[in-house]
């Protein structure tokens, strides 16, 4: 469990940093979108598990290749939801910030990022689910430790109880990670709760 959690943490955090950063730039600036987004769209349909052979060749360390697969699984949902969130920010808010003298970095930090944050957290939740799927598949194929390896090894040894135990453990850990993201979303975006209450 500890090894799998470490892998998911490393891969997911790398996906958050790169996915949110790129998503903000792609969603905000047309030139960046024209240069970068087509290439990413071409890579997006490739399943994370299909990256296993090339990741083994790219990264001689087995641990790094599994973290890379986890990163790939989480990256695209986070990226796409961030781009969608940025493009959905109300133009009136942007113009208001500009009229009040905000420069581009201030607009990005105080208007664009908070405006896109709800969809970013949706992307984080989806990305976490895909990251777990990718991690378990990578551990089953090329891992030597972790919950996925444990579950696959139990299948090889025809130990049905351990297979079920591995599946339950994966479900509980995935549920816990998703709950942490939802909690972080509620703490980061407290105004959404007031908005929901006001709409009732």
C-alpha cells in the first residue's frame, strides 16, 4: 500500500503541476493553444497502458516508468478541464479587472484561476480515478511491488481471497484519494457552498 500510494502521489502531483499550468496557458492565450494543443490532442486518445513499453525503454528505472504511466493517466483529464474552466470565465470579470488596473499576472492569479477552479477540481477528481487505473495496470504488467502486483500475483497463485483483498484495497484507497480532493475543493472554494444555498 505504501509503495502504491507513493507512486500515485508522485505521478498525480506532477500531473497537477503540469496539467494546470499548461491548461491555464492554453485556455488563456490563443497562440499557445495553436502551438501546443494539437499535439496534445493527438496524444490524448492513446491509453495510458499503451505507454508501458515505451516508458520502460525511456526510463531504465522500473519505478520511474510506473510513476510516468500514472502521470500520463492523470494529466489529460486535468489539462482538458483546466482549459475548459479558463475558457468559461466570464469576460465581464476580466474586463472589470483590466479597468481596475490589473496586469496580466494579476488577472491570471485573481480572476482566471479562481474562475476556473471549480472545473479544475472536477478534473482533479477525474484524473485521480484514471491515475489509479493506470497505476494498477502498470504494476500488474511491469511492477515488482504495490497493490496491482500483489493482486496479479494472487491470480497467478490462484489465491482468490487475496485477489478480493487486493480489489477491496484498491477501491478503498481510490475512494479515500477522491474524498481528499473533494475536501480540498470545499476548503479552497468556500463560496460555492453559499452559491448552492442561494440557489435553493
